[in-house]
């Protein structure tokens, strides 16, 4: 999960450091993307290291099943789509700071929605039917639940393709929101020199 919203909100927008990014010949999103991805890779590396230590210390047997080349490519695309979707979502959330002084409440509400609808607490397949149906429509499940379930190997190729298609749809929606909020917000932004 991306955590770009705090950095964008508190440092770039509220402290006025966004102005220095505007002078660079790169899109702001990509600058933030390449700041966030190394953190996710490092965090993932620590997760793998922890898993290896647990396996070695507790002598737990883990079966890794290769489900085929097509499935593996689709799963990797779904993981990439989840990271991209989370980054876009958190960047859009941070842009609220263009209009409000303290966006902390929005960030906490967002985390609560993620805990409920992304499958953090329990897998969405264990939710009541109505709640699960809502969660499957919202973008949160495509950031956490579906990528994790895809890695577990519980989906067919057709299901993996439909998950990927839904991610592409949500990425498209968030890109449109991003462009809209960026264009409106940048007109609101006032950076004061230090």
C-alpha cells in the first residue's frame, strides 16, 4: 500500500515545497512514484526476509506451486496494477490539501475504508454477501484482496483477466480524477519562498 498522501499533503502542499517540483521537467506523479516504489520494494524485501526466518526457525513447510506462464504474467500485472492503483488513490486523496487546512480526518477515514473493504481484517470471501458485493465494486479490493488472492492461486485465467480489467478501469478513473484535481488544485496553490 502506498503512503504518499502524508508526504504530498504535509511537505509538498502545506509547506510549499511543491513549487520546486513544478520547475522540474518531469510529471509530478512520476517523481512521487519513484520516491514511493523503493520504499515498497524495501518493505517487501523485509517481508520476504521475515518469511524466510519464520520458515527456518519454525520449520514450516511452504509449497510454492508454479501455475503456468500465463497465470504468472497475469499475477505480476495484477500486482503492478495494485501498486499503481494505490499510488493514484493516495495522490488523489492528498490533493484534498489544496482546499483544506488539515486533511488528517480524510486520511483516517480512508484508512478505515481500506481496512473494511480491501480485505485487511478478513478475506472478502468471508464477508456477508451484501458487504462483499459492495467491496468487489469499490477500488479498495483491487489494491489488496485480489492481488493477495491471485498470488495464492485461487483464480482461473479468466478470473485473473477480469481482475486486471477492473484494475485498468479504476486506474483510468483515478487518472481522470488526478488530472482534474491537479489542474484545479495547482491554481489554488501558493508557494512561499524560504
